[in-house]
């Protein structure tokens, strides 16, 4: 699948850059002996480990469906994201522990100029690669890539703060600044880890993605055809980069099976224009009833029983309910 190959390619970039930046940060830490720089280096070890976990999950999720996995292997992305989030959280806790030790027993810090330059370079690289990963992940609905990108960008802001702290330390000589900066950004790291774990649990539990639903409903509303009289009972399940949609589509009752199938092809094509080819749809067609005439936009309908009143604007609330709509739904 095209999107799977794109995701794997970007994840390889994440892993490669992660390894290079880890080496740079280790050099910076050895030069300075700064616990704040150690914070950055420890997070990079998590970046590398998480990058390989994410890469493995993308390979697994790209496998074709089989008898044991009729919906594919995409759920593994949620598991890998959960592991990555847990690793991030653990790293944050360990950083706080080390920083508190340094607060009690401050140690001299050297070669600050060289350390600041190296850490600043890593911040720029992290931000760019993180942006690429998040952009690709959102485009292809890959939580593993979004998690990797979010991790890298959280690392960026951590690094920026650490650079600021090191510059302040450079001009003041206050050693406690090093530990304070480490603690502040360790808390940021822990919060980022929590959010990733929370998202992965939501995916495993098939929790409704309200933003995705709203985006889909808005797209359907904007591209609505007159033969799509109504949609209800819409549900979305994410399996990695693949979206599984099922809903009920109301069409004119006198349509042939062939014509109704043509409408299904049209709605599938419309959805794929916005969400890519990794969309699988299961649609139940309902014949229209006289109660739907007041909300039916079809012009010159030969079987209209009641005059058209007003278009029912689809929303997440009304399109998700398992209830066919009528004039009463306009209230």
C-alpha cells in the first residue's frame, strides 16, 4: 500500500536522525557534565528506542489482512505508541531524580559554549524531522508517526529551554539553574508521554475520534449529492493508517441496485479524495420513506409525497445517531 510505504520511509528518517542527534547530545553532555544536557541525551535514547518500535509497528501494520486478522494489523500502531509514551514518562521521572540529586550536591559545569552550540543544532534538526513526521502521520492517519513526530517536537522545546538555561548559567554562574531547567522540562516530557499513552488507549478501545468525525461530516456535507438523501448511524474505527467506515445511506426507493451501487462508489470516491486510499467502507442502503420528503433535496422526484421544506445539515450529532431523519429532525 502506497501510504504504508510512505509512513515507513518517514519513520526510517526519524530513526536515522534520532541516532545522529543522540550521538551529538552525548558529546555535549561529556563536554559539559550538565544534568540539563543529560536530560536531553536521555530523552534521545528514548527517541531512538521508540523510533525502532514505531518502525517495527509500521512494518507489521502494513501486512495484508489474513484469516486471523480480518481487519488487518493496524492496531499494533496503538500498542507501539503506548510503549513510546510510557518510555517518555519513565525518562522524565529519571531526569527529575537526577536533577534533585544535583540540587543537593551541585557540580561544576565546563565547555558551555561548545555544549550550547551542539544542543542548539539538535533542536533545529528535531523540529524539522518532527514536523515532517506529524504532517505525514496526520495525512495518512498513522498514530505511530504522529507519536514519533510529537515526541521529537516535544524534545525540540525541551532542548530550546535547556539552551536558554545554559546561556543563563553561562552568564550568571548559578549552578542550580542547571537542575531547575532539567526539572521543568522533565515535567513537560512526562505530560507529553501521558498524552501519547492516552491516545493509544483510546485507539485500542475504539474511542470515537471527535475531530476526525467532524472533519468527515463536514466533507460529506460540502460534497453532498441529491441522491444522498440522508446518512445516519455513522461510525469510524481506526486500524493504524486504515479507516473503517460504516453507515446507513438513504437513497430514492425506486433506484435499482445498480444505480444505488453507483451512488456508493461516488460517496467512496468523495471520501477518498479527502482521506486517501486507506479507507474501507461498509454501507447499508435504506430506501427513502414519505417522512423524508421534507428534507429531500432531489429535484423533479417522480414519487414525492410531501413538499421540500429544508435541507437537514449533517452534523456529528445527527449523523452518528442510529435514527432515520425526517421533518421532525429539523427542529
